[in-house]
């Protein structure tokens, strides 16, 4: 996660979500329930995890670095947020193709 994304987006737009989910960030990325190819943004994946301990759904969006992409030379976290039941289901059903499903 770059400082730019953390300070200029996540803490500005999703501060409460970040405070609740920051301790689970690595778990969401390493052990997601779903990874979905984001059909709205090229080379971007959506990682989803039901964090039962919190009774929350977590969503992490990651931009993948490809060798031909000089603007994004490293994989990077774009955003981190909580989802309610409706958004969780909409993301799973309508956002893109499954890459991984637990």
C-alpha cells in the first residue's frame, strides 16, 4: 500500500473501514473467500473476505503490475473497505469473472 493511496484515498474516504479492517488486511489478501477480476478496471482484482470475528465483509482492490505498465511497476492496493450484505452480493454476482472461489 503506497502512502499516496493510504493518505489521499483510504484515510480520506474509508477511514472507519480502515480502522476496523487494518488488522485483517494481510488475511484478506492471503486467504480471501473470493478473488474477482474487476471488469471496470484493467489489471485489477477484487479480494473479498467474510471476517466472521468482526461480523463484517472486507474488500481489498489490488492493481496488478505487468511488465508493459511503466505507470504501475509494482502490485499495489488501490482501496480497502467494508461491504454490507447487499454490496457483498452485488460484487460477487456482477463485478467480473471469478479468479478464485473458496
